[in-house]
C-alpha cells in the first residue's frame, strides 16, 4: 500500500505527505489507536517549546515518536496553539513509522512567518521560478475551501510553497 497521490503536496520542488494521508494509510494498515501525551508544556524557561509523545497501535505492532513546536517553528497564527501543533507533529511522525513512509509530513515543517517579505517586489516570476502545476492545483483547492483570493500572476515556487503552508495552517483552525 502506498500513499494516495492526492495526499502528496509539492513545496519548492520537494514532495511532502499530509497528516490526512498518513492517517488514511494507517487505517488501511489496521490502526487500532493513537494516543498522545504531553511531555513538556511550553514555558519561558524552555523557550516556549511544547513536546508531545504519540503512540500508535495496530492489531500487531506499537510505534512511538515525539514532536515539538515552538514560536520559531510554527506560523505566527499558531503560536497560541503550540501544544496542539506538537501533538500533530508527534502523530505525523509516529504514523510515518507505522506506515513506512519516509517522506516528511508537511505538518512537521517549520513555517515561515510571511508569504512575501515587506518590500519584496511582486514581479511575474521567470520560467524557472514559476510554481509547479501541482502547487497551483493545491492552492486553488485550499483557497477555494477557505474562500481566499490569491494573485497567481506573481507566484514563484517559494511563495506558492509559503501560501500552501499558510492555507494548511488556516484549515487546521
């Protein structure tokens, strides 16, 4: 069994699996339970870093892994939700082990705070900087679900990747 292609997202030329895709595949492999335990609550003393441990159990095996989240590793809109993000990252990591998926989950990525830096020009991209058709398709799907307007004329691979990350974050709220 492999991950359904609809759960693969291309960001800046690299493929990532979604948590949704890992969970889908885990259920196909007889996932019985997934439990999360908070290992570390974010405090000033630990640089506001949340750490969670996830345990996924099938009818035959048990897998365990951790995930973390801190203000410098998540989109600014997610800073109030560090424990949930650490939990999602831990679950994504443990499901990657359970499903034998070596691809990093998009939820494990550190998110850039802004799509386009202040003062950055919005010129149309050169052909080698243009977003991939898969990126455009993903943005259209997510933007449509969330009722967001996107200017496709000035997108580059990098800004498309950032927009996808932001839209995925918004969808989780």
